[in-house]
């Protein structure tokens, strides 16, 4: 099953996330970033790619769904 999820990057106690389309553990495409360490948090998402992947059957995790709703 293809999911749109967060992939953690960054150092210990300094998280940085890539928003990726992944099948199990294999990353298919990077479609955005999320940096919770800035004030306010920085969210960059390619909404056209998200819509295209959702139309093709990809499921968003709850955390990604919440982040994308914040950008609207």
C-alpha cells in the first residue's frame, strides 16, 4: 500500500521531516518538507503532487493530513 508519510531526518533533538510517498519502506518520491524547529513551523508541500498521488490511491497518514490542512 502506498502512503504519504513523514520521514524523520536531522540530528538528535533537532528533527526535520521530509514528506514522502512511500511503499512499505521504499521511498518513491519526496513531495515536501516540514521543519518544526522554526517559529512558526515551516511547511513546504507540492499540493499538485499530493492531489495526483491521492487520486492514484495513496493514503495520507493522520500527521501529514493535519500538516496539509494547516497550509490551506
